[in-house]
């Protein structure tokens, strides 16, 4: 089943949302927040959760997650689908507009996701101790950023999102990502590793393809062992799984099997 909502998550505009759920599930249940990808496909946002796209596996994330017994929620990011699509304000325009107001497009997108969790906390069927985030590409990066900023996210999955900005800078690969990702001054004050350490000791699965230039391999090759050590030092060595797998910038069938198993274990144990 799919329900559609128009939520008030910020002071600037309402936010279209989708909830996918199984009618066979009753009482409180886990919720997985699906964070959609970018791909330059602005007409496709939240509906990626139920319709998929060419670099994701079948069946849809919504089908797999609701068959587990969890609800699946997604919202349109600024500039996507019902918040712009192919006829709205360009992403570069949004980026510049928010900079002029002392904000960032990335921060505004993350704020909406945090506000979605505020809304979920008011719903009687939601088990707030079992909130997970999952996404691929932009959604993968948004998944771990959200968890770093938001302790109510208890379980994290990121696919093709383990990107170290300092590595992209070193190898002149910054143009592999659009403007939205870049936060002024970030590398002056912190690092990708320090941000991701904020997630620990919560369970996290991070997967990238070995031919993915958007998550260029020296990044995850350094981040994954550093995070494994950090989790171990906190007494939770099994809570971080970082994998570099066969593939490019995509969700492979191997990744699908891996995150499905991980979510089942974490959401229903």
C-alpha cells in the first residue's frame, strides 16, 4: 500500500512524501527512510522508492522493505519531482539562493529529513527505536550525513556513497558531484572521517563498487579500516561493515543481497 502526504517540514514550502507499508503488519513497526538518488534526473525523486531506476535492482526498495514488515518513507529533495522536476528552479539556482541567505542546499535537504523524523515521532505505529536510513549515490551520502547529525537514526545503509571529499580534491574529481554536496569551509574545520565517526557505535553498512569514480577507491580504502578501528575502540567491532565490491556507480545484485540481510537482522532482532 502507498499513501501520499504533503508535510510541513520547513518554513519555506511544503514537502511531498510517500509512505509504503504492508496491510498485514499491525502495531508498532520499524521505519526505513529512503533517500533518493540524483542522477541528473530531476523529475524523479521520492517515487524512486516505489518505481526504481536503471541503476537499481528489482524489485523496488519499497517492495523489499515492506515485505520485511517495516514501513518505507521518502520525500522529494529540494528541486526534485514535485518540488521542481524538469520545470522548476534549477539546482544551481537553489544552491546560490541558499548561499546568499547563509545556508547550503545540502543543509536544507538534510534539515527536511530531520523534520521528517520529527513527524514520524508523532505517528502511533512508528517504533522510534528502529529508524533506519538507506540510499544510493546522493541518497547514500545523505544517509550517512543524516545519521551523523541525527541520533534518532539507529541503523544506516549507504550504497555508492562512501565519498571522501579530500580524496576527490586530491585527484581532481570534485566535478564528479554536483554543487549540492559542497559545504563552504568543511575541510577547513573537519573531515569526512570525523563526520562519519559521529555515527558510531550505531550499526552501519557501507558499500561501494570498485570501479565507482564518484566514490574513488582511495577514499573507502582509507575510511573503512579507520572506521572499523573506531568502532572496535568503542567496544562494537561488529557494528561497522564497509565493503568495496564488484561494480561501478550502481546497486548490484550482490549489494542488494547484502543490505537486505543486514536490515532484516538489525530491524527485527
